[in-house]
């Protein structure tokens, strides 16, 4: 485009803008010289702001580059740490696990023993409760007379009187050596 055409189209645009935006009655018409001066001032103002913004953009880009460099260093450090873990620590953990496998079996046997002792204790408590229920509750004299009462009961049983007694069944006793082989 030629310079004349640019000036002409700029003048036409300015005239159209003045008419479209403002009502003619509100503002006085400005000279063309004054309008051109204001336009050149406005254009210079935008160039100054762009220069300031350019400086801020460059500063922000430099800060981002610095952060990116720090991030890259951290990723590299993590990679080297992972290599160290995979090459030395993981095999040591695996070897320790293999060494502990027999202990795991012993722990399982101990759990079995504890379970068995718990069941046996429950059975003994049940038998003890049943035995306590067969004793006649009373005073201290009655407790002291118990052995005599036992002899009297045996004599009455021998005479043909039957007593309602349940036979005591001994609970099976286990050997702990089977749990500690």
C-alpha cells in the first residue's frame, strides 16, 4: 500500500469513529492536527506499555526456566535414588524376608498352640462351672462337713440308694512338643 492510501484510510476511519461513538451535540469538533497529535500520543503510549510488558514477560520466562531447571534436577535425583533402591535395598529386603520364612512358620504354630490352649481353657471353665453347680451352697460349717458328707453319701449309695451324679470326663491333654519341633 502506498503512504497516501494509508493516510486516507486512517483519516476516514477517524472520521467514522468520531461520528459513530459520540453524539455531535455533546462534543466540539476537533481540528485534524489535534486529532492526529492525540492519535500519535496514543500510539506512543501503547508502544511504551508494550516495552514495559516485554520486560516483565522476559523476567517471567527467566523465572519459569529456573523452576524448570530445578524440577529437572529433582527428577534426575529421584531417578538415581530409585536405582539405588532397586540395586541395593530391594535385594537386602528380599534376603531378609527369605531368612524370616521359618519364623513365620513358628509363628503359625504358636497361633495354633494359643488357639488350642484357649479352647482347652474354655472346656476347663465349663467343667469347673458344672462341678461348682453340684456343690450345695452353704455356710463355712457346711464346707468343713463336706468330707463327712461324702462318706455318708458313699454309705447310702452302698445301701441301694442311687445318687444323681454325672461321671466326670477328663478332657484330652495335648503335648506342647508337637508345637515346638
